[in-house]
């Protein structure tokens, strides 16, 4: 193992939204961290992500000084449209539950985080390889890695946090006899399309259709984002631009009740697999997991980043108490507390997915339509969806040492 050449309080593996926000919140409470990232800064900053922020995510980002550009460029949405052939219904979350959502690309959140951490002089090692965790069962864990110049390095820390997404090495370090993996795979994927065209709608449209689900989302006044349900195994090149626009027009109801879909140049095509995954517990010894390292949700409802933010909002004050005061109370509760929200969002994402995606079974189809009618006509049904979509409050629990 490389000789210890770096020392910090919290070693964070992964510079995605979870890792970067964690380093930001820890620094605000005077706790040092070092972030290790296997990709380059430009890759991490430009990865395409979903586009919806829950009210509580927006509140938290503002509270910790990351709300300036979000406030200027983000767009507050009162709700969403839910539709099926010949019917489109608006659910107004503000009327229903007094909360809204924000359209602000999660890629932009990531850029804001990188800018803020760079401005603060955060130590981040990009382009690292061979990340390996050591001694996480002890009070002096370490992480070894090979740096961008090919040198073996070692960070000694009080705590290691795995924010390294679903493919990172951290979650595997929870031993099999402690760990449980909960999995659900779906028999379809999302075909994602980015287009340089003004959105044809003021708020997002989630469309049930006999050909398959479609979603009209957006990134800005001039950029639209669309998704189509496609069979697993579909490749981005399998669909020509004409075929994409035709499918979107059909599934989103072009020409129905005077609504029109405007088409434009497509700038990106990608295929997203759908999966629900939870690993429990989210802590083992001095290793804590946050974000996609511990859980994956299907994209319906755009919960991925919001859930990562909620984990980190709980974890940061817990780690502050642990490293500054040797007070373990919040840290000991972290996994159970975080998992309550994780399972709520896991259920909601699964439920939205099951309600909206084409199934081979005509019985299921009738259940889906009945559910859609109920959710759009009953105040109780609509409020349930709104509460989950706009998200439960998180708030930034101040650690006791922060005063
Ligand atoms: N060493 C260092 N870093 C690693 C390693 C490794 N061995 N393996 C993976 N990483 C990095 C990845 O390159 C990635 O940048 O960890 C980071 C994990 O980031 P995300 O996958 O974005 O996960 P997370 O931060 O939990 O983001 C949560 O944001 O946009 C949403 O949908 C996205 O649900 C996701 C959410
Ligand atoms: C997106 O804009 O990328 C998006 C929006 C809503 C979703 C999923 C993705 O449910």
C-alpha cells in the first residue's frame, strides 16, 4: 500500500452531485475533505442528467449559498400534465399541497457545485484510478489511488464516504453477511432526446399511450428534452430523427384539442436503462454511502439527484458531530433515517413507472387508465401524487457543534 501522503477528516469518493454537495456542506461547518474522482472535471461537469428539482432541493441549495444562478435561470413550475389519448389534465401542486418544482438542469447544479468548490480551494483529485478502501472497520480508514500522473497515493481519514455511484467500489465493501441488495428491473428503457427547439408546453407532459410512454420536458426557453419508452436493447442509432418526431407527435397527441408539437434539430440521443435498486444498510463501520452508490430509481419522477441531496443533507451534520465532537448519535441514525425517504421515493418512482408504461397485459392497461382517471379527478389522488413529486421537506439539520 502507498505510504500515507494525504490526511483529511472525510475522504469522499466520487465528485458527482452527492460528493460535491457533501464537501460543500462539510466545509461550511469547518470540516475538511478530499474528493477523489475517476473521471475528468469536464466529463463530470457536462454529463447529461435529469431536469427537475424538488422544492426541498431548491430550498437546501439556496440555504447553503448555491441558489444564485438557480434563482436567475431556473423556472418554477406549479405542476405537471398527465395525459392519455384525447385527455390532458393539469395537476397544480401549489393549489394541491402548497409546493412547487423547479426546472433547472441537474447538470447546471453540478456545474454550480464545481464552481463553488473550486472557488473555495477544495482539494479534488480528478482522473484517478485504482481507488481502493482500507480499514473501514477501524477508526482510521484510508483510501489508496493512483493519481493523474500515475503516482500511487494514500489518504488517511476519520471517515470514508462512498459517493461513487452505482459502479463505484464503495458499496461492495459492505460485507455480504451485513448487506442486502433489493432489485427491480423493468422490461423497457427510455430513449432520451435533446433538441434545440422551444418547448411546446409550459409544464412537463407525462403521456400514457398504447404505443408506449412519452415525456415532454425542457431545459430552457430554447431547449426541449423528450423521452420515449423503447424495448430493452434499443441503441440510439436505431431511431432516425424522423421516426423520433413521429413517435413523439403520436404519443404526445399532436393535433388533439389544438395542441401542436414543434420539431427542431436533435442534438443528442441516448438510451437509459430503468432499474430500482436499494442497498441496505447505508453505513458499515467508518464507511457511509450516499446517492446512487446506495440506491437507483427509474427516471420517472426525476428523483435521483433529489434523493442524493436528501442523503447528504442528513449525512453532513452527522459527520460534523462525529469528527468534531466524537458524538455518534446522528451518524448511528443515518442509515435508518435516510432509508425511510429512499424507500418512499423508490415506491413513488416505481408507481409512476408502472402507471405510465405500456404493458403487454390488457388487464394492466385497464388498471393504468383507471389509476390515471382517479389521480386526475380525485383531490386525494392528485394530492398524493403532488406530495411525492414535489418532495417531502428536508431542511438542513444544523449539527449541534455548528451553533
Ligand atoms: N473512484 C472515484 N470516483 C468514482 C469511482 C472510483 N472508483 N467510481 C465512480 N466514481 C465517480 C463517477 O465517475 C461519478 O462522477 O463517482 C461519481 C458518482 O456520481 P453520480 O453517478 O452522479 O452519483 P451521485 O453523485 O450519487 O448522483 C446522484 O444525480 O443527476 C443525478 O441521476 C443522477 O441519480 C444520480 C444523482
Ligand atoms: C428531464 O427533464 O430530464 C426529466 C424530467 C422529468 C422526469 C425525468 C427526466 O420525470
